[in-house]
C-alpha cells in the first residue's frame, strides 16, 4: 500500500511542526480503513490498516516527545494494533496454502487411484481407502480448522482493541495534540510576519524621516542663502 503524501512539509521548519503534519497524515490514513476493516471478511483492508498502523508507530517512535502523553499512548496502541493485525494476516496467508496443499494431495491421490483401477468398468471403493496420502488429509484438515478458528479469535481481539482505543479517545487526543502544534506554528508565523511588516514600516519611516530632514536642511540652506543675498542687496541700495 502506497503511503499518502504529506503536504506542506518544510525542511526549514521546526521538528514538531513537520512531525505533526506527518503524524496527522498517517493517523488519517489508518483511520480511513476502520469501517471496512472492522468486518471480518475484509482481509485486504485489515492488511492495509496493519501497514498504516506500522507507519504511524514508526513516526511516533521518533517524535512522540513532540506530542506529550498523547504521543506515547498512541504509539503503544498503534503497535498493539499492528501486532494483532500481523497475526491475523499470517492466518490469511497460511489458510490458502493449507487448502492448496490439500487440493494437490487429493489430485495426486485421484490420479494414483485411477491408475490402480486399470481397465475396470467401475472404481472399487477399497482403492480410494488405500490412497497414498490418506493419512495426511486429517492433519491438514485439522490445521485448516485451527487456523480458521484462530483467525476468528484474532479478529475479535482486533475489534476489541480498536474499540478500546476509540472509546478512550486515543486517536482524537493525538489529533488534537498535532493540531495544537500546527496552530501554535501558524501563530508564530503570523507573529513573525507582523514583526517583519513592522520592521519594514519602521525602515520606511526612518527613511522618510531622513529624507524629510534632508529636505528641511536643504530648504534651510536655501533660505539662509536667500537671506544673505537679500541682505547684501539692501546694503548696496543704501550706499
């Protein structure tokens, strides 16, 4: 199962912010399989949930300290789900193999008994009773029953663990912790942007003040020069 893409990751961002984005994506991925995986016949969705739980567990093993207690609790619950779903998957892999092997033995014995019948017009039941693999059938059939029954037990255990985690708010608590981290990161970003705007405005104000002071000085110099010229002209007229 291909992992969902995590959006808005930033290598320059703090670890907690990126961890929150990854954990939310992995949590959403795992929870998305819940409706189907909670039905016993949906082995594929159960297998996908196992992979999703493993991915969430790996993320939390490296970053659970970012989320506090909700992170450590969710990590343990994810591992518990992964374990039981892994055993469930083992049953799903083994049972078809057992049944396939039984089928192969039956086909082999059918061929052998047919050969022993030779040219007889009908098959003597005693030939089937002496089939080469007749003693292996019962053991494999008992194994198939065992695997099927164990799968039912493991499925019950899985649904119980999922219900316990859900009712305890394990996944909701992790989601809230991740949202808090992202909300705080957004607030810090907004504060940084406000600070940058204020710094730019201050720089513009300082520049404007410097330009105004320069213009004022220039005007003062012009005024002084004009007054000197005007004063000199008055003296000449009096002379």
